[in-house]
C-alpha cells in the first residue's frame, strides 16, 4: 500500500470507537473491516483508542484485529496484547472517590466504574451496553481506571475530585449523555500515545488519529494528522486537520481508501 502523498508519512492509524469506527448501533461494517485488514496487510499498524473499558471494548471488535489497544480513556495501552502503560486509581483511591460521590451527590447518586477486568454500576437500568455488572459500591475493593457520575454539576464534580488531589484528577463531560468522567491526569489518550511512541520508537508525526468527542481533542492535536468525523462535536472539528465523512458513512475507511492506493 502506498500513500498518495508519501508512503513514509504514516505508520499507524488510531481510531476512537463510539461515534468514529462504530456505526450508531455499535456495529462495524464489513467494508470498514476489509479496508482496515488490507491496510494492515500492506504494512500499516491499526489501533483502537477508546474510553471503553478493556473488557467492554473487546466484545465489539469481532472482525478487527488491532495491533494496538488504548482503553479506559488512556488508562491502559497494549501492543500486540502486551500491556505497556497503566494509569489507575489504587483500591484506596477508588474507595475514596466512591465515598465522596455519595457524600456530595447523596445516597441515590448513580455512578459507574471500570478497570481492566470489568465495568460496574449501581444503576438498575442498562447503561447503553449490556456488558456491565451491578455493584452497589458498599464494599468495592478493586482499582479503577475511571469513575463516572450521572451529573453535569461541575462544582460538585470538583468536590469529588478534591477528595484526592484535584490537581491530579482529570474530569470531562460526555457530549451525548449527562455524565462526567473522572480519571488520573496521566490516564489520557495523549499520555498513552506518548508511552506507545516511546515503546515503538515511533514519532507522533507518523500517526493519523480519528475521533469525535471531548477526550479525543488531545489525541488529534498530538498526532501528525488529526481527523474529526463529520458528526464530531464542534470542539473536535475546530482542532482537526481534516474532517472526514461521518461514522454512519464509514468515514474512517473511506479516508484510508482515498489516501492510500492498493499495491
């Protein structure tokens, strides 16, 4: 496969999942699967960079064999199955955040938490996907990659973050649901990508990244080419080098075909 501009400019394609590689029903088209497989066959690395928990992301990747997996919003990074980056809350830190959530938002607060092993929530309703486990968090004793709270009250979110060290906590809203995400500042997609580049001896300039939401902004700015989906939020579109077709129109795969020729 040869790049129409320069075959040496791109070594890795990184894609978010929801709103990017996924269609709105969380499926990946056969067309996208075939284009990605052809790109890998011809020497390009392909990676996923998602906020989803590892166990949650993997269940949706049938037909995709990523060389790289960045999961949990940048909390973990894997190269060919080997973990090369980890930025998680300890068991005690996770318990402190959980306690602060109930103290600040009250005993009926709805929260979710994920780690390497699963996705947990105290909601009695399905949270978009079926791959989560109910937990009332009364005695949770596992580390956490991120904790999410059903609220858009920023000042209250800051109080929760302040139960640890607010300067070490990253908190971002989701664009499509009324929730906030709290994670370590080191658990970002861009920090995971930097660790990946160190491990692979790869310059970020040789990466093309695709995304659509708030936590994709740093990734798109860091990589050599940041591409926003047509359906991306305005903040992502504003920082992107290019805008491709929407996730529903297989924008990522069509961009690969438009910018590379089959050998």
